[in-house]
C-alpha cells in the first residue's frame, strides 16, 4: 500500500511540474515577436531562427537578460526590452532563466 501511495504522490508531483513549465512560444509571442517577427525571421530586430537558437545556453541567457550578444557587444536598444531603453512603458519584468530557456527551446523549433 505504501508503494502505491508513494507512486501516486510522485506522479502527481511530476504532473504538477510539467504543468508549471513555461511556454516558450507564448513567451516569445508576448515579448519578442513585435521586433523579431512571428516566426523569428527578423523584423526591426534581427533574425533569431537558425541563429540565436543555436547559441550556447549561457550566451542566449546573457543576450536576453543583459543585452550582450555572442561576441560580447551590447545589443541595440530596446534590448533587453525591460531595460530603461525599452519601448514598453512599464519596461516589463525580466524573465526567469527557465523562461529564457523555454524561449530558446521554442526558437530551436523554427527554421
């Protein structure tokens, strides 16, 4: 009986974690698409599909969270979009690393 109860608890914990995982596509559409395009092909911001999606995790996080590209150069305003140079009036709230990872995972699905 203990085994069954333990398995039910374990399964429900994994299920809860799966439900709580950030949605990379939704995050991208809400925060990135206006400049980088609906499918990350580039717009006023550069193309991300096939480029930034291939960056190492740490480089992508640095670009999104700190506004520094893969060569160590500062990205042009309004990146990152929650900085003081942002076009958004409230400057937004910085994403968590998990959300950044979800966005990059979504970008990897685009060609």
